[in-house]
C-alpha cells in the first residue's frame, strides 16, 4: 500500500495507483473557498456536452442548397471545417487529460462551455449553415480556451515534468554540510 499524506483529520488520503497523487489535497493559499469538480463529472460533462453540441449542429444544418449552388466553395468550406474539427478534437483530448486533476468549478465551466462552442461551431461549418456566426463562435471558444488555460494555476510545470510540490507535501531534506541548524518548531 502506498503511504498517503496526512490531512487535518489525521486520516490518510486515498492514493491513485498510476501516478501516486492524492485524490484530494489540502487547499493552497487563495483556493480554500473554491469548490472543486472531480475528474469523472467533468469528463462526463465534456463528452456529453460535445455530443449534444454536435447533434444540435447536425439537426440545424442543411448543406444541400450550398452544395448544389457552388460545389467548389462547399468543398473549400468543408476542408476548413475538417481543420477546425481537428482543432476541436485536440482541445477535447487536452481537456480530458486536464480533467484528470481537480479543477475549480468556475474554470471547469469555462473549459466546458468553450469546448462545446468549438465543437458545435465546427459541425455548423461542416453543415454549411450560418458560416460567419459559426466561425465567430469557433474563434471566441478557442480564445476562451486559451485564456482559461493561461489562468489555470492547478498544474505547475518544471522542465516538462509536473511539479511534485503541487501534488504532495515535499519530503524533508537533510541540511547540507556547513548549514546552520534549523530552529525548533512547535508541535512537531
């Protein structure tokens, strides 16, 4: 069994088996009142919401008039929709990975709404319906994803690897030779 960090209740926290991280950690400064969303709920909401957005775009779209009126333009727009769909798929894959760790409800809401917007607008462009509005929605959703990722402080990186200080309490280190002794702490 893997040893777990001790929380305020003096009970060990359960650990996951793959990356040895606690399922819940003590709040860091500034996030004590911020409720978190668990990985299962966020991932399920992402997948269901993307499916609903794509389904609604399919139901709203009627590509036949443009396909018959201007086939070369329709092919060009569908090629652009494929590129936007690949970007939407990449965004969903990254969010599925990101939702593997707890995320605040506000940030999860921004992530989810922007992913749904990107996926639905990509399908609207494929359906050749409301192309200008769908392109605007796609870019607004993409910008929202970028800003949310930029503001996300839940994962810190150190030379391409996750910072272990954000996962668990740092292990005590032995003083280097020549360092002054550490002051005594109360309650330790």
